[in-house]
């Protein structure tokens, strides 16, 4: 017995208080982040493999196609790629990110964070928001590091320094929005490490209105940029078609060019907004397209979207007309910056409009920085709008127009109401007689009762109140037999209403003053019972 107790299988000891067990929910969140990154890589890999198979002249094997897919996935996060096999031998950076391609990793990462924050079953563990955010981020960044190392052996290798901060930036923003959306989009409380004055100032309605106004102005600018690009593409339709057909003669190549043009449409919208704001966008080291003129860029490659550039030479009234886009954006910011409360002062309204202009400028600054980047070396090293110039121009346009518009709209909404008190003399009497006349009021009330039907009891006004006759019980009719414990039902006579003709109401006021009558006719057979208290329990 002693040997059994000494050499037997020891029992599992109870977990110590200081040792934390691994949570299966945290492991699931890590796997979810890795799966989100893998799905993005897999989607691009399948697309590149299909184009490689359908290409009649592939220049590499399936390994090169997979390396290219990894490079495109890194480019979707904003990572700058480097192409070494150039004709000049000088490495050519590729840093302009197709903004539509960014939607893929953002949606996948956001979905992974939302799924990690929601329990599928009632007894399943739900991690705190910070734990879900950290776990999903770890899984995603692990796959991102492996993709960076794998893409180094392909035609487009990633810059390690650029990948080290672009991938975490996109992953952090997407995961934060996913966790925030899964928690019901709470707006507070703010972290305790912030100063008390900052926490009190942020919760004011002014900042929410400024955020809404700035977002509205940025959307108007983007919509105007899309309109400018679309109109220019339609104007140069023949050149765009010729460029599309001359790039390649096979359907797989044309399909690839079409996909690339579609992913660059959001970039073109930002460039159109930059062109309308005034600073324009750079098309190389020595060429900038603005409404005032375009000197031309002879070193540009042939591409359908680039064929929509304005003609070389000074600006024309047609190019100057794009100034209407920032004007409308400024009006939108001023309109959305106005509160409907009457106690808001004009200074508060003007400050809200100015903050909305700041938000619009910051939004356009970020979009301009994300849509620009190098496409090569030398002349193609600068491509796209200058981010700081676009931000300053967007703030200036919207601030100059939004502040006076917001003050004017606030004055119009808070103007004193025009009523009987604001009129004088016969006008006030006429207004009062037209609406408050007793006869008109009685006609309106009669029409409402007629439309309601039997829902409203009729009120009769007889000239002389006559008590109704009580029907006598015949002698040959036997009285009802009373049963102990059962209360006999009494007959209730319902008096039918009169015709609700508005003409009958003429002279009601005079009759009401002459004769005081009950408001409702008596009901025959009604019995009023006293309210009894419930018996004590």
C-alpha cells in the first residue's frame, strides 16, 4: 500500500494563484488575425496566378508570381517596393499605393477583430477589448513579417523600414475600428491619463459638429474630384481608348490593365480634388498640373488614366471652372456646422465652422499623402499631390466660406417667429379672426368628430331638457327570478347620435349662453356603483 501511494501516478495539483492559464479565446483571436492576413494574401495570389496562366508570354515561373502577389499585398498596406531589374540599372522605387487595394486588408482585419469580440455561445469566454486588439494584431503582424521576408526574393522586394511601420499602422487602425464597432461604438469615457480640461472640452457638442462638418466637406471635395476626372475622361475618350488598346493585344493583358485602372480610381478622385483646390498634382520632378496651366510631361508612360490630363499650355475658362468644387465644399462645411439650438451664440457657431475647416484640411492631407508616391527614379520620383499644400488649400477654402455661411444660417434659423404678436392694428385682428373665431372652431371640431365616427360621443344641446320616459313593465309579464349569488343584468339604453352637419352648429354659442344644459344626455338604466376596497388578505 505504501508503494502504491509513493510510486503511483501523482494527482494534478491545483493551479496556483499567481499562474495564469492560457485562454482559448485569446488563441482563437491570434489565429483569426493570422487567417485575415492569409486570406488577403491568398486572394491576391489567386488573381496573379490566373493572370500568369492566361498570359501567352510569362516572364517567370509560379514562384515569381507568388513573390509578386506578396509584394502587392505589402503595397496594399502602403509599403514601398523596390524594382531592381531596370534598363538603367538604377533601382526604381514603387511607392504609390492603389487606394482601392487598401480596402482588402482593412476589411479582413476589421472582420477578425469583430469576430474576436463577440461570443458565439452563452458560456463562451469574452475577452476584454484590449486583449482582443492585442491578440488579433499579433497574429496579423506575424504573417506580415513572413510576407516581407518572402517578397525579398521576388521582382518587387519590400523596403524593410517602410514595411516596419506601414503594416502595423494599417493593422492597428483596422483592428481598433473592428473592436470599437463590436462594443457598440462607445464614445466615452476618455482615458484617465488625459488632462481634465481636455476630457471636458472634447465632450462638448461643438467637436461632434465640427467632425461632421469636416467629413462632409471632404466628401464634397472627393465627389467633385470624381466629377472632374470623369468629365476629363469623357472629353479625351478617343485618346483613352487608343492608349488602352495599344498597351497589349491579348485579353489577359487588357484585363490586368483594366484592374489596375480600377484600383487607381480613388487616387484619381483625390488628384481631381487637388487639381480643383489649386495646388494640383506633380507628374514628375519638373511638371505640375494646375488649373492655371500645364507645362506638359514628355516622360509619362502610356496609361488610360494619364490620357485624361489637361492640354499643355495656360489655363482656360474651362479649367478655371473647377473652382466651383471647393466653393461648394466650403458651403457644405458651413451648413453642417450650425446647431439648431437657439441658445448657441454666433461666436460658438463661427468657432465650430472653423474647426470643421481644420478637420477637412486634415482629412485631405491624409488622403493626399496616401494617394501619392514615386513610380520610378529621376523624373518619376515625384508623382501625385503635395500633401501639405493640399491640406493648407483645403483649410483656406473651407474656412473662408464656412464661417460666414454658418453665421448666416444660424441667424436665419434663430430669427424671431412672425405671429400675431409681431403684427399691429387691423392685421393682428384679421389673423385672430381667421383662425380663432368660435364658429370656425366649432366647425373644425364637428368635422373631426364626424371623421372619428363612434369613437367620440355626440353632444346634443336641446332647447328644453326633457327627462326621458321610463318604459313601464306590463302587468302580465312576470318579474325575473333572482338567483342567489348571481347579479341580474340591467338594460342599458344607448341614445343614438344626431347628424354632425356643420350647419347645425350655427347659433350654438347663443344657445349655450341662454340656457344652461347638461353636457351629455342622461342614460336610462345606468347604475353607479360605489368603489369597494379589496378585502384584506
